[in-house]
C-alpha cells in the first residue's frame, strides 16, 4: 500500500529490525554491524588499490565472528579438553541466523572483489539485503545480484500476493502437521536407550527423522519464499525433491541448493583450482574439505564433522569412479543414495559419537526378544503422517485433462479449499501444542 519503493524499503527495514530484536534483543547490534561492514569493505575493495587486502580482512573478520559465537566453546571443551566452565555460555548466546547472514556478507564482499560491477553505492541496500527478515534466520542464501535489483525496483500484483499466501500456507502445514508430528515419534524412539530398541524400531526412528528434517526445513523455505512474494520479491528455490536422487552429488543439487551453490563457488572452486595439478586426487581432496566444513558449519561437534566427511567421501568416490556406474544402475542407485542419507543422518540426530555408533549398531543387529519393536511406538497418526510424508517426497503430476480441461477451475477451487483446511489445522496445532522451533534454527 506504500507509494514509493524507497518508502517500502524503509518499512521493510524497520520490520526486519523488529523481527530480529524480538528474539535476539541486543544481538541486533551484531547483525547491523555485519551488514554495514559488508558495505564498507565493498567500498574499500571497489575504490582502492588494496582490494585483495580488504577482501582477506573481511573474510577473516567474518570467520572470526562465526568462530567466536559458534565454535569457541566446542574447541575449548571438546577439542582441547580444557576447563569449559562458563565457556558453554558461548553456545547458548549464539545469535539466531548468524551462519546465514555471515555467509551472505562473505559472498557479497568476494563478489565485489571478483567483479567490481557488483559494488552497490547505497549502503542502505546492502544492509537491507543482509537483514531482510523472510530469509534472515535460515535462508535461502541469497546473492546480492539476485536481490539487489529487486530492492531498487519491484512490482506488486494481487496474483503474486495470493501465490505468496498459498506458498506460506503449504510451508506452515509441512512444518506443523508433518515435521512436528514426526518429531514426536522421533523423540520417542531415538531418545530411548539403545539397548531397549529393536532393529526395526531403530530404522523407523531414523526414517521418521529423515522425513522430519526435510519437511521442517522445506516448510521454512516455503514460508520464507511465500512472505517474499507477498512483499514483491522472488527468492530462490532451495529444494527440488532431494530424496529422489540417484547419487549423493545429485542429492546436493536438490537439497539446500543455495548452500550447495555457495559452497561450490566460495570453497570448492578455489580449493580445486589450487589442487588442479593433482588431477582427480585434487578434486577428491577438495570435496572432502568442502563437505567436512559443510558439516561443521551446520553445528559445532564431532557428529556433524563426521556427517560432512561421509558426504565428502562419497562425493569424492562418485567423482573418481562410482558416478559412471550409478548412472547405469538407476533403481540400485536410488537405494544406495537413500541408504547413505538415512544412515548418515544418525550422526545429525544423536547426542554424540558414542550414541551414534550405538544406534547404528542397533540398526544392523538382530534385536533381543525383549527389545521394543515398531508396535510400541507407531500410533495410527504416525503411520498416516509417514505415508503422506513419503508420498510427497516424490513429484506428483496430475493428468492433463485435469489441469488443462474443463475441470481445471474446479481443481483450483479444491486446492484452495484444501489449503484453507490445512491452514486452520496448522493454526490449531500452533495454539494448542508446545513450542517447536525449526530444526535449522540451531544450525
């Protein structure tokens, strides 16, 4: 309803400040400091002869901020085994979304260093790019080249607003009705002592977590993209049915696609260029380093480091020789990929490495006759939600006669009614259940 783009941007900035301050209070200063410094570094990079020096300083500063808030406690308590009394406080004080807005600041200053025409003269646009609330907490990771032009000029329409509302409703339903319901099942199974679990129950637990993680994060992304469309922005897609992949490489082209592109452009490519003389061995090394960093980026801890290293290992093996066989195997390649994904997610969900190894041992061991089987956990609602979750992991196409024929209008009406029903159920769940934050908030 506001008349000018600059007026809308001021409103969007104030809304973003309120949004972040509501949860983080004084940490808003850190967010603004990162955002303004990104513009200041870009100015020094674009306007002085010391661009290389300033880009190095910027990256070192942002990595130091990320290390201080996210990793210092882990290194002192877990890596060096020093007295961590009081230092665990750093983990508790980690600002929400710090991994995402720091990565966006890094990408902006590096892009300006690589291409001077990426430099934005107006500091307000750079600050708004980093602080814009729909994608601030958990992405998608947006490049300035994608968002900058829309900050200066964007159009609004009722149709786009309606698309945004529908996308938001779908995302909320994914989060509240599927992910949160499966989260109850996951807690019941995976928080049970492993000696009391049977193998089948352990498999059900980790499969449920695999679905929960996808619908939780994909739901957030849908909501972020939906709010963006309501405000006149086109944010990039972040998921493309990742669980239909036939290789780990394909999985990362479909899962958290903006992070995958970020890692490719700012970590893997520089590493691979520096190791290109070593041929395929250099590529393997670069993939291992990139995805080990990807694991530790998600959360400080040995479990995530191992999870990232597993993905780096199989990506490297696919690059060396495995990929050419997976192309031919198809169904077997699909099973191979799911198996790697599901078993590696054990390290994401369990408390520590010992717990992860115990849980994996339970999955691959014949259960004792006293062990709890699936029937001890699988209430009817969990079975229904798991079936629905599995079905919608696959792209579903309606017959052309329903989408193009005389029934197209009726089908659209049915979709809208279904979305309204899902929205009401989601609202009821939000107001009656306990608080369930997005899983990626802690990453």
